[in-house]
């Protein structure tokens, strides 16, 4: 077996550990890219365990805020998929996560339907989809909650990308692909654990419901926004480039999932959605605009279409240089004052 594996690895990878012909052979990258855009290729949802099938099930009361914070932190630190590959093999992708919570009946979810669009799910709606699949009644919104988390990028990744002026760095590209795959695996494992213990749960971005579309009012958007969840959970506010500025900065990835458990917020939400951005505080900055190679950030805001075109066009560059199939950029979130902290003093906007 070991011999076969060694022969297979010699065929698939070169001496540096890079995948050969990655434009054709990095199937997980292709699946990830297409899946994200079209809601395709996601693995089957776990089934809800009921009654006798649950055996020695865990007490649902255990699934509280502390449980989720500890579990996410442990997985980010120790999960075998939370590391880079090739010449960067073994390096951690993320620093310890920040974790926040939302009540499922928070009125902000109805506001999201106005701000983002009517296509954006409430936690109760997406959980009702999971309930229907399992032929159980959908829980009321008051019995649901959202776990939102921030995965800060490492200093190595941030400083590599900060040195780039045209295209993303290798560490950034690996984080974009492997970090997202890890994040999805981590959430799927947690959802499976919950469902196996009789608690309905769903990761909206790992279901067929998650397909990005162009909407007339907001441009490219998905029916579940991790960044808006993170803002609502008090984890950060938006910068000029639309990245979320958290206490660990805006060089991060974020995720969220929904559970049939009432959860209590542990942070205060800023009513001012730009409270932590220097430009919005009336201070001189716009470093993010200066970093963008296609002028997709200006003092008028973020041009999502121009950004999308640039990001999509990086696929060949990443393939040739880094031997994985993914696109990305992130230049406007590195080499800027909000890269790894909340710069300046947040504006007075109330945090509620
Ligand atoms: S670089 Fe400056 S202007 Fe741009 S988001 Fe960060 S703080 Fe705001
Ligand atoms: S991600 Fe890249 S293309 Fe998009 S706004 Fe930022 S720097 Fe510009």
C-alpha cells in the first residue's frame, strides 16, 4: 500500500511537492470554485438522528456558546486539514478564531432582506429547509441561533501579500483554497455532530441553496452572507473595500452556521457599519484604494464588478506560479492600516 502511494505521489507531484498540470488535475480547486459560484458538488447533508438511533447522545444543553468557541478553536489549531501544502507544507493556515453569536429571532435578519435582498435567508428559513429534508417540524426562530466565526490569517500570509503589487502571493492563494476547504470541512463536522445528537443544524454555504447570482441592486451576492452575519454578531465593521475590519484586522476569512439552539450574543454590534474605517472616521487613509491594481476601490466605495473581473482573471497566474486551481487577490486588505487590527478610534456609533 505504502509503495503504491509513493508511486502515485511521484506521478502527481514534483520534487517541491507541487501538483503537476494543476490546471487539469486540481479537481478539488475546480469543484470549490464552481461550487461556490453555482451551489454544486457539495457532499450529502447528514441525517438527523432521532429517538433510539441516537444511542448515548450528548445532552443538547451542552451545545452552548462556550462549547462552540472551544470546538472551533481546537479544530483551527489541530485539524489535519488546517495546514498549507507543497513547499509550505505543515504551516498553519489560520490563527485562533474569534467567535460570535446571534439569536435566530434577531430583527436584523428581516433588515437583511431589505439591505441585501429578499433572497437572503433568515436562520429559521434555512433551518426549515433542513427540517423538511428530515421530515421534522421546523423550529420557531426563537429556538434557533447562528454561530459566526473569524479566521485571522497568519503574519506570514499577511506580510507575503503586503509585498505583492499586482497579483496575490502563494500563501494567500493557498489560504483562499485550502483555508476555505478546511473551513467547510470544519463546519460540516460540527453540523454532523449536532445532527447525530438530534439537534438540527445547517451550514448554508455547503448546501445546494448557496448559488451566487448577480442582483440588480447589489450586484454579485449569495443567499447567505458570512460577512453580514459577522457584523451582526459584533465581530467587525466594513471597510472601504467591503472587507470586515475585526479586532484581528480585515486579512481574514469568515464563516457561520445555523443551529436549533437558542444562543446569546457575546459582543456588541456597531450600529455604524463603517465605524472602524479611518476614511469613514474622516481621517486620511484610502490605502486600500492605492493598493488596488484596477482602481476597484475609490472614495465612492467598492466596484464589485471590476473587482470580480480582476479576481477571476488571476486563475491562470495562480496555476502557473502556485500550481493550484483557485482565484483571489486581497491586495486591498494587506499593507493597509486595518490589515491586522482596528486602526484609530472607532467612531462614536452606538454598539448595541
Ligand atoms: S485601508 Fe483605510 S480606508 Fe481602506 S478600509 Fe482600511 S482603514 Fe478604511
Ligand atoms: S480584492 Fe483586489 S481587485 Fe478587488 S478591490 Fe481588492 S485589490 Fe482591488
